[in-house]
C-alpha cells in the first residue's frame, strides 16, 4: 500500500495489492467458503440492482406528485409549504437513487474481489494469484489501517475512502428536541472553525433512538438527525470527516417581530389562576413595570407580541428588590 491520508483516488484506482498466503494443504472447506462468498456477492449485486429500480420508481413518483401539486397550486388549491415539501421529496428521492447506484458499484467490486479470492484459492500455491484491490468510489483517503506489508485476515479493513465534497452532518439530539425538527427545516451551522455561519437543511430524522450516558451520568434517549450543508462548497472546504460543529435548527421563523433579551423577561405573580410576563422599562430615570404578551422565545431572545414599543430600553436581570416607579440609573460596563 502506497497511499496515505489525504491522497485523492478515482473510482477503479488500485489502492492495494493482495497476495494469498495459504497453507500447502487446501481442504474442501476453504474452497466451499470462497464459493459461498462469491454466491453472496452475486446476491448482493442483484439486491443492489433491485434497489436502483425501486429508487427510480420513487423518483418518478415524487416528480409526478410535484407536477400535480404545481398544477393545483396554479388553481390556488394547495399552500406554498406543500410545494416546498414536494420539491424536497424529489431531491431526497434523487439522493436515494445516487446512493443506490453507488451501492450497486460497491457490490460489483465486492463480487470481483470474491471471485479473485476464489481464483487465488484454486491456484493453491502461495505467491500466485495476486489481485489488485480497487477503490469503489472517487474521493480521498481518510484513514490507512495498515501502513506496511502484513498478513491480514479476510474482511480486515485496509483503508477508509470517502468523498469529502458530499459530507453530511450527524447531530445527536434528545428525542424531545428532535420532535420539533422536521425534514426541510433550516439549520445554522456554527462553531465549526470558519469565519462565517454555514447554512444547512434537515434531510432525515432517523426513526430509531438510542440510549447515551450524559457527562453527568444520566441516561438520555437520543436520535440522529442528518443535515445537508447547503452553503457553497468553497466556504466549508476545510471541513473533514469526523469534525465537530455546532448546529441550530430553526423550528419557527417570523418576520419583523419585536425582540428583547430573554434575561429582561420575568413571570408575574399568578392572580385568579392566570399568570403572565413583564419587563421593566427605563423611563426618565425610573423603572416602569410593563406587562407583556410573549409569542415565543429561545435561549437568548424573546418575541413580544403586545405591551412594549419598539426602541424602549429594558432592564436585564432586574433584581427582585426593584419595584414599579423605583429610581434606577444606567451602569456603564
């Protein structure tokens, strides 16, 4: 093996040369095992071909549904969200077709390797029947498991190859949080090391969750959310396999709303079974209590529907001792 991490390879390039190292006495069991592996690889090719057919049918079905939706949209019978959902469904079906095509290519290479191994067993003598291991896809070498020549067993990983231009983000979310995200949701990709915030979109939420122990030793149910990066590839070319990023999934978006820091909002005492929220407004050197109606909030900002004017100055982290009309002053920080 002469390739190293970061080297570029094309589909079909030779990445390693394997020499059979068999004992002088080859029994019927070894021959039968290799013949079974060839049969398994042939079945894998047939299965991959069937998946391609199913993926093509799914693409046609998604395109047909999109055409029907566009026709109904012209007549005003469907909403804009339905059009966007059908468009994303077509894109997802096309990606599934690409994955199925790659799967068939991999299956055919596995069949070639199984046949080559069978021929090597039939040759018998050590050193004869050498065959080349070829890359099933185009991409870059991510990891080399064996730098030097060594004896390896059948099925031992030799290297990892991936197309870094087609990366996806796998985010482990709590199942309660994942329920708020839907396929097609916009995603902000932060804290990845670059100077800008990348854009993405949720492609898939896996249907099965798994248990993970948190740093505090608490068992949590999490689920993988797959995110496609929609920003131009030139902006995130430095990202690599296994890199860490921070993601924010947009679950709700409203244009032109009045926002205040969430630290300025506090709950009012419940009266007659009803409760609300309020803020303190800085008015002429005094704190004025303003009950407000909130539309939504996140970890940093709150959306105020009613009770506050744009441009008003509010007190953040107001002490419990502050009362309506009490004199306050601006502190320089």
